[in-house]
C-alpha cells in the first residue's frame, strides 16, 4: 500500500497558516461575550478539543476553516490540484474525526454548534441556540 505524502514545499506553506486567533474565532468570542456566555478556549479535556466550551452548561463550539474541514458546497473548500489523492484522504479523515467528536459530545449531553469560516454573518443566530438551550435547562 502506497503512503500518501504532501509535497514538502506545500507542507511548509500550509504550516504557516494561522490556526488559532483567526478573525472568525475572534468574532465568535465577541458574540459569546455579547450573549453573556462564559467559556473556556481550546478545551483539551473534551472530545475534539472544542474551540469554545462550557462544561457546567454543557455546550461546545467548533470554529471550522472551510478549507481544512472541507465545508460542503463552499468555494473555499477546494481540493488542491497537486497531490489531490493525498488531500481527498486528508479531508475525509478530518470530516470523520469532526463527526466523531460531535457525536461523542452530544452523547454526553452537550449542545454542539459548528461555525464555518464563511458564515461570519450567521454567528449570532447560531450561537443564540446555546442561549435558548441553556435557559430551558435552568
């Protein structure tokens, strides 16, 4: 079986892409504060290490980049032409891992919200779901 590997030059370029503190993450943090939702960032102790989470009220938010998490139907979710086989496998693994983390969190009773990079104008509406669920559970 052949092991798929990315081109070293492309790997170096991709490694330079910011992973934390992105504009969309900052926007999500701002909306969470506006909604008076207290959170911890990058919670390693929960499945998938959510970008934002509150264990006591059981909610988690994943902020996904459209390229890396291969957002279905999004123009930013392109497949690089060089070494396409590697990228298709990588995106499938990423999506499988994401779905598994969400499933595990929901089994634990968490409200899980995924905010996509391209959905900047929908952040408030998506995060309001947490507030509605939290008020029902109080």
